[in-house]
C-alpha cells in the first residue's frame, strides 16, 4: 500500500483543523499564537507534498519563505504580547479586545 | 511498507502534539506538545525527500521560534489556566465550525485529488526536489524575494525591539 498524496493532504487538513480549534477555543493569547503556527505548519506540509508529487521545487521555496515570515511574525507578535501584559497584567484575549488604550 | 509505517508513526505523533497543544492547561506544556508536533512534521518532510526543509524546520521552528515562545511564557510567569470545562454556547459553535472546516478540507482532498499522481518512492531519488535544486532556485529565480525576506526580518527585529521597550508611547 504505497503512501500517496491524499494521505499527506488529509493529515495536513487534520492539523489545520486542530489549529482552527485552538484559535476558537483557547483564550490565552500565546496559545492562540501557537495554534496559528500549527496552521502555518499544516499548510507547509501540503506544499512540500505537492512539491514532491509534481517534481517541482518551487513548493519548497515557498515553504522557506513562509518559515521566514513566521519567524518575523512570532518576534513582532510576542513583543505585542509583552507590551499588552505590561499595560493590562493579562493575556486573556477577551480582556484585551479593545484597540483603544 | 517502511514508508507506510513511517508515515503513520509521524502522523500520529503530529496529531498527538496538536491535540496536546489545544487541550493542555499549562502554556509551557502546550508549547512542549507543539515542539513534538514540529519534530514529527520535520520527519514527514524527510520522508518527502525534502531534507533541507526538514532541517530548517528543526533549526528555525523547534530551535528558535519555540524557544522564543517558551522564553516569553516563562517571562510573563502565568499561572495554570482553568481547564476546558463546561460546554458554553460559544464552545459549541466553535466545535461545529471546526467540524465544518474539516469536512470541507477532506471533501476537497477526496474529490479533487483521488486521481493525483502517486508520490515517487524513497528508493528512487528525485533530483528535481533535492537541496541542490532548491538552492539553485532560491538564488536565481527567487533571488529578489530572498533579499526582500532579509529586509523584512530586519524590519521585524527593529519593530519588536521598539514594541517591547519599556517607555513605548
């Protein structure tokens, strides 16, 4: 029974859904961030699977760029979390839903 | 046969890591579950002949980004969160939405990709997706994007330092 593209795409769908579940259910800003990273990884997995299935290296190039952007996003996002915690003493996203200080 | 076994092993590990992230009460243990998930996905990249991406995943995600997350979690010193207890209406709506998303994704996979080309097996090395081909593509076709990614990382670093400074606005 060979491993084909469908299996990797299905696994990617399950991981993406777990990320969606984390964003919808959890109220901690850091856990929400981690769930977003999980969704990015699920999409990366499907990109690499497509790259292998069609013998085209451009999918892996896109994964490389997604990783770099995710690193930048994590740095800025965690700095925002630290700034919010300094002002409000909380990281519950229900308490910090307003943009005005 | 070995490929099937490895795929299921790492798939189960990745899904277990994702479930642990969503259900764990303590953010530190959630981040460690996420590290397990990232390692499993890196191993899946290796089964897909994407060696460079797999190593970069371990170095960048598990090595740098997750350490940054753990550092911030421990810096903020948050207590344990309340358990995911009762079924509030919002949680029911969230679960229903999640089931809809999963059903859509799996339906697309089942309908569109049933006749997709089979993946080349591991004993046939695929030159088109090797690390050498990836490097050639990065530094010729995508050289401008690569430079822009460097500028983006510099801008993000400066922005993060400004945001986390003590006397910001």
